[in-house]
C-alpha cells in the first residue's frame, strides 16, 4: 500500500504541536536519535518528529491528523523489539508515536484479579503494582525493565511464564484502542466471560501496531505464589529435557512455572564473558534445564516434590547432576546464567538469530536436525540453542566458528536461516515463536505463511486501516 505524499510539513507540525504541546514533540536530531534505532542496532531510521501524547484523547487527535494528512505512524513503547517493529524506515516520512507518557496504573481490582493500566506503563511496574495488592502479573521477560505493556501486547510477548500462564494474549481481559481514523474503541472490560461475537481485542494483540494504537488494557492477575523452588539440572541430552518436563508437570500437578533449556555452548559463553558467572555444577555436561515450580502454599512440600522428581530422574539416567537454589540470591544467579546468554553471545563474533517453535514433543528432534544441517552449511558454526522449551520455543542462534572467517560466515547467513526455517516448516512449527515479525521477518512470513492466511491478514488490514498509515511495511 503506498501513501501519497500530500503533506505540507509545516502545517502538519503545527497541527501536532497544537494537540500535544511543546512537551509532546521531539524534533531535534540528537534527542530523536534513541527513538530511531532498534534494540539490536540492525535498523537506523529517520522520522519527521517523535510525538509523545499524554492521553488517549491526544492519541486520537494525532491519529486523526495523520490519517487526514496521510502521514504514516510508527507506534513505539519501550523500543525493545527484536525485529525492528518499532523503528521507522529510512525515508523520513513517518512519525514515531511514543506511548511513554501514557504511564498511569488506572486501577487495581484484587477481587476481580484484574488491573487496568495505560499502554506506556513499564512491564516491571505492572508486576510491582500487582504485587502491592498481593497479586501476580505473570508476564516476565528479559526486557521487562524497559518494555512497556502496550508493546508487550502488540507483540503478543511470551517470556518465561508462558508454560503456566500463557502468552500476553492469554492475559488480557480488555483493551482500549485508537483506530487509524482517530476513533476510540473502549473495550476496557474486566470480564472472564463475554461471548458476544468476534473477539475484537485479539485482532490488535500481536498486530505490532499495524491496525491501531493500544492505549490501555485490563489484565488478568493471579494469586502470588507463596513458595518457589528452582533447580539447575544437567541432563543427558535435549530428549531428557522433554521427558523431565513431562514428568515434572505430572508429578507436581502442573506447578511448573518455568522450564528453560540451555545447551553447553551458550553456558560456556556466559561463563567466559559475564563477570561473576559461575557454573553451579562441578563438571561440564552437554545440556541443562532451569526448572522452576511454584505454589500458593508455603508448607515445605514443594521443595520435597522437586527433590523427589530430581532423585527419580537421576536414578533413571535423565538427570546427571542438579543444584537446587538454597537462597533467593542463588535463584537469581541461576536465572542470570539464562538471561545473559544474548549479552554473552554478542562478544563471540558474528551471529544469526532464530526464534522458532515446534511442538514440545519434537524440540529435541528439531535441535538435532537443525544442528546437523547448519554444520553442513558452515562447518564449525556454533549452535547457541536455549529458550522456553516448555513451550516448544527455541532460540536457535548461530555464532560464527571460533577463529573463523567472519565475512564468509555472514555471506552464508541467508542459507543458514533458510535451512533452519525449512526444517521448522516441515515440522509444522513457527518461524516467530514470540518476538513477532516487524521488518526483520516480513519477507520470511510471506515465504512461509499460507496464501489464504496472508490474504485474510491483508483484508483485515485494509478494512481497518484503508489509508495504510499504521506502521506500513511491517508484518504484511
Ligand atoms: C533483553 C531482552 C529480552 C527479551 N526477551 C523476550 C522474551 O523472553 N519474550 C518475548 O516475547 N520478547 C522478548 N523480548 C522482546 C521485547 O521485549 C518484546 O517484544 C516486548 O514485548 C516489546 O515491548 P516494547 O514496549 O519494547 O515494544 P516496542 O519495541 O516499542 O514495539 C514493539 C512493536 O509493538 C508496536 N507497539 C508498541 N506499543 C504499541 C501500542 N501501544 N499500540 C500499538 N502498537 C504498539 C510497535 O510499533 C512495534 O511494532 C526481549 C527483548 C530484550 C531486549
């Protein structure tokens, strides 16, 4: 969809200033810079201005102006997108619509286990507000200190709690959205049951800003766990991880809160590159699982359940060794080993990243196949596989061979990705498990998504955004 360049820059800028005031506009190059580059540094865009409305009414007026003057809009929350979704293109015709000033917790309803927040509230602050009322908001991910809830919903974020509580999509009761023509849809309802036709909120969740702007949401809360037990276990291989996960779910009556897989290569990178990182186990093993179980009861029973699970798994040869966290600090140290993998990998030369999913039961098969085939594309390429394997989600990243030829590795990047994504497609998996599509994977989506599904997506897009002003060139 192309957009006619009809805009008189000055008229547009004056109109926006009238709506949001001086505080709501950033147009000096140095101040704009942080909004124009993506988290991974893959894209460096340009924009007419950064617009920072402070209320839903202001968002509405800004979108109305953009729609009338055909100015494309790139919504932005915390700008932690890992696929360039929140970064404008290089041509400079777009505005970035930053939601950071819509940052109020509107209300908490502990009896309804619900919280209503504006789109610009930082994810960690949503968690804190819930905790102040003895409730849990279970969405949790590495970027939670920066990412904002509107961005989390727009990317249908996953993270470490999906196994137990679901994706962002599963945690939403209601949303408020401003449509591209400025109309506000107030769908802020805290209902568990509402069977009145199409579930419209789900259209905007995971839409990556291509259909409208989420300005507020009602989120589900849960009882705060009273007990939490965490183990770092060495396993005989990825197959053992899947078997252990299955046993853990059964034995604990589905109290598994997180189940993360880490192969030895990424762990070694962390031990080498992250100051203070220590291997919790005495010997090196090929495969590890970070297992966390939680319960609303604090009677010591949970610890016993975890220990029995591990003891049986050791007896059966699934688990080779394990450490159970003895303190909050030790638990933090275990998680740090998992969460600093991307940081450690940055120091290990060129890399290519894939965020894929396959059915949980086939994750080990996927890792084995993809590792073998990648090696046949670039011999010695290092497989940095880790992730939320409890959801079948593997971050299957590839680092260049140690001491290898970086230019040669980069030249084969597309072949590596094609190899991996083809395997994923053959296994009925997804080429984007949780990070979204954005700009980075748009062409991959077009390659793998069935034509009928793409056509439906385009029809929805043109029905809601006929002038194509919302984040054009992303997703579809
Ligand atoms: C260290 C680190 C760890 C991460 N771990 C995970 C993880 O485990 N799981 C996971 O799923 N993701 C993860 N991510 C990715 C990222 O944090 C998520 O995609 C996050 O949900 C994005 O939130 P944000 O506010 O930064 O959104 P942004 O990056 O600002 O925007 C993301 C997309 O949403 C759109 N958007 C933003 N706000 C709105 C709005 N209010 N209305 C409409 N559209 C909007 C943007 O246009 C863009 O397309 C991680 C990122 C980092 C940096």
